[in-house]
C-alpha cells in the first residue's frame, strides 16, 4: 500500500537559499530510490521561507529504508540550524 507524505519545512529568512540548495540535493538522491514513486518539492509563493514536499513511497518498507539513508540523516544534521521550526510531517490517505 503506498505511503503518502506531506512535509513542511520553514527556514530562517537568512538561510532560505542554503536550505533550498540542500533540499534540491535531497530530491536528486531520493528520486533514485527504488521505492520512491513521487518526490515533489514546492516553495510557497507568498512566504518563500516555506518549502513543501509531496512524497509517495511504494510501501512502509521503502519509506523505512529511505529514512535510514546516510544522505537523509546528513541532510537533517545540516538543515537543523537553518530551520525556524521543527518540520511538520503529515501522513495522509489519498481519497480521490
């Protein structure tokens, strides 16, 4: 069963460009994973410090493997001082 995630990250204003670069690298790595069905990154047009991921993973095992990847762990270490608040993760069920 596919796993749908929406992840919202808010950077500190002075860190927005650095975080954006890290996020784009994360997209490149994540989309190479076999279990990754969709991994879209968006930036809020009204508040450019907000970044939103829409992710779809093949199954729970694929998401678990993704969360264990060294590049993802490294990303969160680098991103932590750039973030204004803790990322918000919504695990959702697609209705339509």
